């Protein structure tokens, strides 16, 4: 079952309230997305740790309704 971009954004913002999230549907199929996430919670964390925070926010959605996510994370400048 596909997932909507708005639901991905909602899940991320629920776990990371200050996140600025931009979701792009890469294939137009509601299965392959790119997400750019900016949050102060990422400050001082490695890219791996930043990505882990986002994957934790998405929970069981990853590998389920969401098949592929190209992820770009950063702390605000």
C-alpha cells in the first residue's frame, strides 16, 4: 500500500518537531521518495546519527509502505 508524501512529513515532524521537511516523489508512484530534513536536533551528530533519527521517526513505514527514501539531512546554518 503506497504512502503519501504528507504522511512521511507528518511522521518526521511528529518525532522531530522543529524539522523543516521537503519531500519529493521521485518516480510518481508513492513508493520512492527523496526527503530533505533540517533540524537543530542534528547539530553535532554524524550523518549516520541524523539518518537514524529520521528512520526511527518513520518506524515500520520504512520497508513497508515506503520502499525507498533518498535522505539528505542537516542542521540549520
